[in-house]
C-alpha cells in the first residue's frame, strides 16, 4: 500500500485505487469523491492508493468492500472479484 490501509474500505462507500490508474484517470487524490458508472447514487470516497498491481486489462484497478461491489452486478451474474 502506498497510502491508506485495506481495512479503510469497510463500513461505507470507500475505495482504494492503484496508482497505475493515474495514466487513465488523472491525478488521484486521497479524500476525493468519485462517481462510478455515471450515477450520483454510486459515489465513493478514495481512501487509499495501492501500487504496482499487475493487470491484464487497461481498466483501472479499484478495491472496495464486497458488499459495495455487489451493487454493480445483478443477482447470479458471474464476474471477476
């Protein structure tokens, strides 16, 4: 972890983003509110930065509590978690 702690995502609308995502998203600032999927109901606060996560896609690497992540998928939908 570059900043924050993995436990910081518990108990609310909080997320961690990998520092490598700055290439796509611009400067990442702790405390900034991000709107995911373009809906105001899906606002999350950036509480930490990880570093050097290896990805096989160009999508930003975002980490959040499992219960928060479930709101982005329909029941019984298979996805990578």
